[in-house]
C-alpha cells in the first residue's frame, strides 16, 4: 500500500455530504501530517451477528448497533463514489476467518470493523480504535480523530495496538472501531438514538475519507 503525505480536500469531495460532515472532513484534512492511503474499496464489517449477539447491556444488543451504523457508513461512502463491501447485511453469523476472506478478495481496499464495547466497570466510557500495522495505525488515527471531534469526547483508550484475529488475517490496512461503551448508562442512552448512531457513522465516514490519498 503506497502512502503519501496529504493535507487537502480533493475537488468534489464535499458534494452530497451533510454540511457538518464535510466541515469535519475539512478539519481532518488539515489536522496534522497523517499518512494518506490509496484505496478505492472499503470493506465494512458489522461485528457479531446471528447467534453471536456481542455485548448486551442497558437493553441494547451490540450486533444490532453494529449493523445499523455500518449501513449508515455505507450510504455515506457510496455517495462519494467509493465501492463498499459488507461482510454481512442481515442478522447472520459470519466466522472471523470468513470476514477476513471477504476482505482479502478486494484489491486496493481497507477494512473497518464496527463494534460497541462493554465492561463490568460501568463507569468506563469512550472510543477506542484498534490497529495492528503501520498503515492500519494511519487509518485508525484518522477515524479516532473524527470520532472524538464529532462526538465531543476524549474518553476511552484512543488508539490501541491489538493482535485481534481480523487484524492478523487481513492483508490491507485494517481497524476495529469500538464506538462506545454500552455498559455505561449515559453512552447507552445516546447509542439508543438514531441521531447518535448517525453521528457515529458520519465520523467514521469522515475519518475514512480523510485517510484517502
């Protein structure tokens, strides 16, 4: 994956985006000197599914949140002309290895797995983005910056180097986004609203677009 310095908005990049999203994208493009990645396809991986519900807290089921947000991100990215591949579109169970296999079939791609976190310590809250490779870190950094700006939060562990299976098994820049702790009552209440899930999706999309060279 070729990387080049980038701090610009490409012509036409803001067309058809919500105003708050392209303003966030503009800010991201000029924030720091992060690496730019070259890709034309985004593989979105809604976590869990089917018999694997993921975390269940405060009347929220993680698998449902993951799919909802992923579909929202898909809509935003498609408006920008990016090809989007989903590892699942319905409430179905997909093995981790199969998720990586789907991603690895796509040339010039990145992989973004969307999850929601939980902890027995219900005071914990915030955003975390896992990465494993150097290019994965560049992508994770852009997404994290967008999430923190859009959601107005600095809570959470931020960037986390992790040896998760989907990060090991994929061959492209890959990240796992933990968008919130649904074990925290305040964050769960926000995640229960469509408006907050849309804000999460807009931030993830903005981070992806900002990472693109």
